[in-house]
């Protein structure tokens, strides 16, 4: 298992079948989440936000028949195909973290 210096991610990322709506400079609906962790997510989108932009997220977990709202900050954006951006969660409360943890456990085990 790699140590923290070899792998700087604080949380493991999982490829998932989930979608997200987000509001930054525009309202964008039903974007595919490429990967997800307790720390953030990567969204496939051609509507990139600037690094540092705070976005409001609604993440839908079909398998759990639920969704959560969250706030995030854009930490990177890839302007070349496939266009995507990384968003770090900001102020994710215990209840939302627990729903996220439950979904990630379900995704990992299936």
C-alpha cells in the first residue's frame, strides 16, 4: 500500500454511476460524475468553471433513491478532451458525509 507521500490523495476515488447538477456561473443539469470520493468529485463537462469558483451541487444516487446537496470549490479544470474538472467539497456535514460513505461502500462492493 502506498504511503501518503507517494499518493497525495486523502480519500480514495471511485468510478461511479452517479450524476450531478451544479450551479456556478450557470445552472448545469445532469452531468456525469467520472469519479467520487469523500473529499470531492470529477465531473465530465464542457462548461468549465474557473479554478477557485464555488459551486452548489446536487448529487443524485439512483441506487439509494436519494440525493445530497453540497458546496464545492473548483480545484482544477482540463480544457482538452475529455473536458472535465475537479471539485473539492467545502463544509460537508456529517449527515451528507454518511450518505456519501454509504454510496461509496455500495459502489465499491458491487
